[in-house]
């Protein structure tokens, strides 16, 4: 499972060319899915999108 943070949602740093950032998680089919962590990451990325609008 993965998440992508669009470069337009990142803070601008002078002299640095922004790129999309990617984050992935490995889900072990033998373990319980870590729903709490997934929801926390979704809330974080949604908040970034909301602030950009």
C-alpha cells in the first residue's frame, strides 16, 4: 500500500526543485492490517490537501 504527496502540497524551499514524495507500507497477509496507522496517514494527507485549497 502506498501514498503519494504531490509536490504542489509541499512547502517551497528556495533553490530546491520539488518532486512528488512517495511512502509505502508493507502489509503482511499473516498479520492484522494496521488500520489505525493507515487512517492516521490518510488524515494527515487529507489535511495537507485541505490547507492547499
